C-alpha cells in the first residue's frame, strides 16, 4: 500500500470520474482540465516513469492509451495532444505514470514553445553526446 493518489483511485479508495478501465489501465477525468474531456490514462501498477516499466507491460498500457484516444476521436475531437511529463522541470507533479489526452477545440492555451534555429555546432555537439544510444 502506498500514499499515491492515483494508486488510491485505482484501488477505488478515492473517487474519480472513470471513463475507461481494463486489466492494465484506468482512465479518468483530470480534475483541473485544460479542455473538456481532458483525460489521464494510468497503468494499474505504480511506476514513476515509462523507463521504469517492463517492456511488455508498457506495450499493454500503450494499447489502453490507444483505446482511450479512439474514444476521444470518436466522441469529442480528432484534434488532441497526448502529453507525458517526466521530472519536476517537465511539470510532473504526480509520480505515477500518466498520459494526458487533451482534446483541442481551438481555444486552449497550451504549448507556447519558444524555439530557435538549430545551429550546426549545436547539432554536432548533441549528436556526439547521444552517440552510441
Ligand atoms: P502532472 O503535472 O503531469 O503530474 O499532472 C498531474 C495531473 O493530475 C494534473 O493535471 C492534476 O490536475 C491531476 N490530478 C491530480 N489529482 C487528481 C485527482 N484526484 N483526480 C484527477 N486528476 C488529478
Ligand atoms: Zn501510484
């Protein structure tokens, strides 16, 4: 047993607006939605990051994410973002893997990215860091 709020939702100890459930995953409405129908899909087993999950279990979980995405496409919008935050700098608040599926209707303020043109020097440096991956 742990204190994780999402584990409590999975164990039905804390109420949630569950929209989908199967053997491996639960999907429920985010209580602070960016748009109507903003859903969180979570694996039933507690892992902090997708990199912690055994590959087979991650595959089962991704099949559940796809099912929920199909529900969103059919019932709400074919435009949506799937977002996963890992680590505090990336905005992860709940340390239990969760995929946000956020339907887009056109008015949402989300992902105002500040970018720059990649330089050759930057590209070479980062490729050097990543090489062997
Ligand atoms: P993240 O910032 O990626 O960790 O996202 C955590 C999300 O969980 C936030 O969007 C919260 O609004 C949502 N959240 C936190 N507690 C609950 C809860 N009890 N039921 C539904 N959503 C929750
Ligand atoms: Zn948990």
